[in-house]
C-alpha cells in the first residue's frame, strides 16, 4: 500500500508519533519496541515501518533501532521474537538510502533468510535418518494433524533442558499418544558421534539430517538453537523459529480447543465470584469523536477538500515548516486521482476522530472508495500546522 501514501512524512498513529520523533537514547528505543510488539500484527507492522521511516533522517538512531530490532525480533529465545516485525525492519533497510552499500547487502541477505518458510507457506522438505534405521526418511512422509519440528544440537544445554520439558509435558504427550501430533527432533549439523551419544524422549523421533541439505542447501534459516517449527497436516508453517515451548503449547491449545458457538445465552449469566472476576485493562489508545467546533476538525475537513479539488498549493501551505522542508506543492498534484486508480472512485468520508497522544494531535477519518476503505491520518503540531499526512488501509488503525 506504499503507493497510496500521499505525503512526505509517515504518520505514526497513537502514542508512537511523539515517541519516535523525540527518542533521546537507546533505552527509549527498547521501550518503543516493547509497546509496538504488544499490538495486533497488522498495526504493529504498520507502526514499525513508520518508526523506521521517521528515524531515517537520523542515521545514528536508525542504526541503533535496526540493531536493537534485529536482536529482539530475530532471536527465538527473546520474549519479543516476531518474524513479521523483523522482516519489516529488514525490508525498510534494504529499500531506503540510509545505510552504506555493504550494510544494505548484509540486511538483504538477512531478509532472504527470513523469507524462507514464512508463516502460511509450505515448509521445505528435508531428509533425516534415525539411530535404528539407516534408510533416509523425509519430512513429508510424516502424517498427522500437526508436526512439531524441534531443531536442536545435542551439545547444547538449553536444548537438553527443552527435551526434558517436552518429555514431561502432559498436553503435548497426550496429543502424541492420540496420534494428532508428531514431534520430530532434527540435528542439522555434522557431528554424527555427538548425535548418536545423545538421548531423546520416546515421544520424539530422533532425526539427523545426514545429507546436510538443511545447512548446505540453506533450506531453513536457523539463527539460534533450540527452536521449533509447527506445521499442520498440509505442512503449512504455523509457528516459525520459536524458542519458547510455552508459546508452542499455547498455539497448539488454541488450534485444538473448540471455539464456542455463537448463539443466545441459555439464561442470565451468573455473577462473577471474587476469584473469577477479571478487571479489564484500560485501552492503550484513546480515540474520541472530534468536536464539530474544534479548529483542527475544520482544518481537517478543509484538507479533505483540498485533496478532492486537487489544490496542491493550498495543501502545501497547510504543512508545518518541517514538513515543507521535505515537500513541494507538486508533491500533492493529482494525489487523490493516483489513489483512485487503485481503489476506484471516492465516495465519501466518515466523521473525524481524535487519538490522544502527548505533544501532538492526531485526526483520523475513514475514506470510502468503490473498492476499498482507507484511513486518512493527519498529525497537527501545537500551532495547528500539519506535520504529517498519510493514507493507509483502514484496518491498520482500527482495533
């Protein structure tokens, strides 16, 4: 959807706008990543891309954020591990002119690795042998509702601890005993003696990738061991490079727990007991209708008119000085027409809403086209000048 962006600054919806523009130190970057990671994936990826775009004018800060994101998002053992967010950072780094040629090449190679066996894609096949059977088997000979691949190294203390936890995990063992789950342990490296000496739980197939095609053929990107891949019966990747057995178990429970049927309640709901009462967490983002007499509401409506009437000069004059430094009036020429070429004709836009953030005022309106709904997002400074204008898929800002 980048072709739909109609302005020179990326609008970072919510709390992140002020934070990304005024981050004073690396520890603030860490706080920002943690906040982004708490959001749903669509919104988190949008905000991560917007954050990198905002920091692109500060090469030092950009590199600090990139290194931190690589450390937190790509490490399967990290609590913030998120392949999708990591790929957003890598993609931005390879496409923008912030890094040197050598740095961009490194990020390109990392991106190519991250693209392998993405969630939702079919897992690459590979061969393995077991200690009691010298005939090579393949991943896609395995038949079960779910297949859990446990990439490990016998010479790894963490791997040994995870094997012990797998052996004692009642839920996973129950699925294995019921024939619904196969756990395939895979040693992908070259020390056959080390592999033969190692002991594996009976509930797990003990496999060695003797041909080494996982490593030499670069079939799987394995930045750290141990890590899990979870596949469904069609070998579609459901979980990738996950270091936490707890998260794997939670995903399996989510997949195998019947969803409650939607229908009328059989009777009045019982009053919750003190032990069962759950206090709802307050929303992280407060969005309220914009008052009709609010000056920024009138400004927002005027900007929408400028777009509809292709008034590039007027739209340019509404920008703050900082935004003007990055644009020309021609930036906005035929902006709406370019969007309509992808989405069909403009139909209408909805009432304006305010998202409360420190130091900035965010105004949003959902714009209806024939083929899509987009969200027009305007960021105002304290003087009522526009700092950023962006148009993104409506679901990126709607919770």
